[in-house]
């Protein structure tokens, strides 16, 4: 008998029929003898409907009241799912975040979970009930309703799994697992049976949108085995867990991630002086523009060149700011380019394998793809290339690292 | 400075624009220096939408989960109203029934309020805030969400007023007060400035649907002055309070109520024996059919005749049952009639005035209206007459008791 926390997102509970289908899935697990706790999102479209009502009333809706408002979305789902479970012959009980004591700080709209009192849930599970908890929400110490921010239901599920010491946290979504890369780009992309928290984090931060980064971090921190599965199809999904030391033959590269949402800015010919990077990048950050890849070089004449990427939506603001900075610092010129993409290879195997970068650069060169920027971390190598080469690059790398083959 | 509890129903908060209008009303009171607590219903249509979702899932939706579901309706309203108040420059804070500790028993769907902890509300009021509370809901001792049943927001408002020791509880609705009778029947019907709890109860039980009976009982019990006012028009409304001993000249009759929803059943020629009324009416009650007027007579031959009225929807069931009882008891016949109406005159002045019944019967006789049944209570006389005479009877009585004149 295992204790499983399952999470179903808005699409999975988007209609009455889908809620019934979820109830069937949960009921099957319950009948098989597992103790099941379910975290759910609002029915798809509901949160936006509520936000729409609020914005008709207040231009900048009050954050405390916004949480009171949008938290009703999940509350509707928990009640309906419990009814569907009861209709399927399974005893079930619903709880809002506040009722089950998901204690958060009081940062309305982006609260962080501080503690969960698993007492009441354990009592229900012991009595043979399925427990259904509203995702995305909690309450602060004074009992005010808080929300964890959009997509926070994943975090609720992981936090519940950690607090209840669950055997597994299953995230049901509209894909059947984590793939070596996007199957729309590489037809041979393969579902991974396993991936480590670190790899998943790198994949997620590179644009693989299956899981909220925060929930993966949380799962890693508390070592909660996380499984991504499909709400609509049968299958084992992908297990995200700690690195498995017993696994003799680790794949060097687990997956290839990419991101088309960024643009590149370069400021050239900055008279070199201490603190140049801070002067440039600090000002950009201060304007609340998130910076991703950063590369700095010093030329022969000791003038510095700094290149960095930002989200394409921020390009105009960043570029205006940079022109100002360039003139302040006496730099020569500012260049921008929004026709670039970021491609990364990710894998814990890199730690113990040499020559991974060489293989990557070689295979891109063989396709005639020029690399504009390179950054590396312990388990990831990222390059920035021209946008038009994206598909070609991903396919070449997928093949170069043998990702289409079945796992060893 | 007064402490006022205001209640706005589903129609009054049915759209974003109406919520803004309510906020304006509340803000005006707040600026005038009053401490204001607002209880609200769900936006009109919302509760039915939620019940519809539930009934798509479970034929007999689980009562606990139904309360979790429908209580979201008021939760949406409290958040939106607080946003509208803040937009109007008034600090406001919303609370669900559970948050503000409206403690109820655990009878889901028809819970009764046991206690309210006014602490938190008083703190907010003292800090200059308007407090907005979700009507119709509470929580039991274990923290489960409960609802008071439909229309229960009136009860929430009265209970809040009692717990907070408010100066007045104002019920905002789509009429501008309590009338001497239905203005659609008598054009001369007049809005009453004042009426007693007892009179209001008799009016309400006779089909005057402005207020929930339970909330009037509650207000009477705790002596909370209740004022019925229009959400859409200015005006003083009608104050419902204890009998005012100072009022020298009490009107004999305050209003005329009527009810077209009943049908009459007669069982004739029952061999008289002890317990006949119980045998007949007990069986009807046991079938969960509510009985209203009851009249019993004994004929010369000692056989008994019992006549009673039930809701028209229950007529078929009651009549089938009565046929069975008649044959068991050896009664002669069963008669039914669904073309009847009940007309009542109501007034605390009756207690000290003789001849009221005579005036009533005389004025009906003058119009050629035959009285089928008569029952009386201390402050009410009810007759059952043929349905087609309804308007004629009400107009005649309205005039006979001088209700169209301005109050003394």
C-alpha cells in the first residue's frame, strides 16, 4: 500500500466529463489499495473568468481580495471531484487550502508554503477516504486566504507529498511524460523513463513547460519522487527523482531543450574599468528586466564587450536603457538581435564524461551552424545560434547523442 | 455614529455595475460616519449555475460537498464588493463565513447559526474599515463549510447584527419596503413606515415573500431592528421592530396578505371516535406534506368532517393518501378543491380592538363572497375563499380597514 499524491491541472478537470474521468482514475488507484490525496486546479478558463470580473472593477485589483476571489476556482473543482468520486462509490472529502492548514506567508498572489498540518488528511486516509485538496492556495497565520501564484497547484501537490511523506507525487498533465526534446521538432524524440531533479530543472528553465520550476525545486529539496503522467492516456510517464547511483550506464545527455523567446543585446567598446559588468547589467536588472545568458570579453585594446539575452518582450526597453548606458560609459555601439535561439544539452552524465562539448560543437559545425554564444554549467551546455537553424541544430544534436535509441 | 449591518441580495449584486452601485451606497454610509458591516448573496444566477454543475455529476449531490461548492458564490461577491469599495476610496476587508467564525451546527444545506465571534469584525471597524461578510454560510466546529439554505443571507445579516449589537439591520432588496398589500392587486397599497416582528411574520407566512421568515424570527428573538429598503431607489423603507408602546393610535390592521398556492381537502362522515384528527392529519404529515389551515366540525349524527389545506403541488399525493384513510376509517367521502385562496388581515391592533372579524366578514359579504373556512390567531384572521374572488376580496378589505390612508 502506497501513499500517492496526484495532481490534476485545469485542462484535466476542464469539464464535468473530464472530472468524471479523473474520478475513475483516482477510484482505480484507491481500489488497488493505495492511499490517495488529490490536488486540483480550477477548471480551465475559470481563473481567467474571475480575473476578468476583478479587472472590470479595479484597474489594479487589491491582492488580498484577488486571492479571496480566484481561490474559489479550485474550491469548485474539489467539491465536484468529490461528488464524482462518491458517485463512483469511493468515499471522498474535500478541503480548501485554509481548511487543511496549508500555512503560507502573507505575500498575496505569490505566497510561499511554510507548513502543512497533515493530521486531518491522515485521519481521512486511515478511514479509507480519498482526500481532495484545492491546489494553488493556502492561508496565512491570521487565516487570510492566499494563493501561490499561477501554476501553483504543482507546488501544492509536492508540498502535500513532502508533508505526508508520500511515496510518490504524480503530476497528471496533457503530455505522457518528459521527452528527450520537443517531438514537434524531432519526430524521433523519446519519452524518458527517468530523469533527475537537476536535469528537469535545467530542461524546465530552458523552455520545457511541463512542470513549474518551483515545484521541481521543492520536490528535489524534500526528495519527493515526482512522476509526470498523462490524464488522458495510460502509461508509466516519466519519474523525476534523485540521481540513481546504481545505474551503471548513465546516458551522457538526457535531453535537448530550446527557447525561442529570447533576444540578444551587445554593448561594444566599453572603456575597461572595474565594475563595468555591474554598471551595465545592474541597471538592466534594476529595471526589472530578467537577464539570462551573459558573456563578457575584453578586446586587445582593453575595451570590453558584454553580450546578454533577455525575453523578447523586454527587448525594446532593454535596448533603450542600453543606449543610455553606452553613452554614459563612452561605449562604441549597441547591437540587438531578436532572431536568435538558445539550444541546450542537459545531462547529469556530463559530470563524468569528457568531450561532450566537443561533440556538440562538432555536430553543429558539420551542419554549418555558427555558434554566437556559449555558456556551460555542470550538467548543461547552452549555445545561442541563429533562429533559422533551430530545428536543424536540435535534430543534429538529438542524433549525435543517440537520444533516439532506447535507454541502455 | 451607528453600527449598521446591511444585506444585499443576489439581484442587487447581479452584475459588476450593480456591485459598483452597492459600493457607492455603502461608501456614502461609511463617509457619513457609520460603522458598516455588509452581508451579501451570490450574484444572481451563480448559485443555480453551481447546482447545475453538481447535478450533472451526482443525482443526489453529497450535502457536505454541495456546501463547499455553492459557498463559492458568495465568496466571489465579497471579493468583488471589497474591490469596488477600495476603488471608491473606502478601506474594506472580506470574510467568508468560516473566516469570521460563523459557527453553525453540521446540518449541511440547512445549518443553523450557533455563535458568531465578532472580535475580528470589531477590530476592522475600529480601524475604519468596512467589513464584507459572505452571507448564507458558516462553518461547523470541525471547520467544515456549511450553508444556511437558500435565502439564508438575510439570516446571516440578522445574526451579525445581533452578535455585533448593531443599531439596525438593513435588508436591501428589489422593493422599497413592506406594503399594506400587493400593489399589483390593489393600486392604493401603501408602504408601511413601521411594522412589528409579529405582523411581519404573519405577513411572510401568508405569502409576502420580501423576507425569509427565519430571519424575521431571529430578529424578533434578539430584538434587532430590521429595515427593508430598496437597492435601486432612495427612501426610508419599512422598519420592522418591537411593538411601540408609545404609539397611541395603533392601526387595527396593518396589512392584507394572501396566498394562491394552496388547495383544500375535506374528508366527510368519519365515524366520530377519539383520535380521528390525529389519524387523518398524522398520516398526511408523516408523508412529509405540510398542512396549513385545519378546521374540524362534528355533525348532528356525531360523524366528523375535517378540512385542511396543503400546497397545490402536494394535492395529488395528499388526496390519494386521504382516499386510503377514508376507506380505513369508514368515512363517507373525500373532496378536493384547488381553486381556493387564503386571505388574511394582520395587525397587532386586533388585540385591543373588538369587532375586527365582524368588519372583515361584513365587507366580504357585501361583495357576495362566500367564506369557506375561517381561522384566527391573536393578530390575524384568515379566510379561505374561491380563487376568482381574490382581487375583489383584497380590495374590499384594504378599503374597509382604511389602509389606503396615510398612517395616523
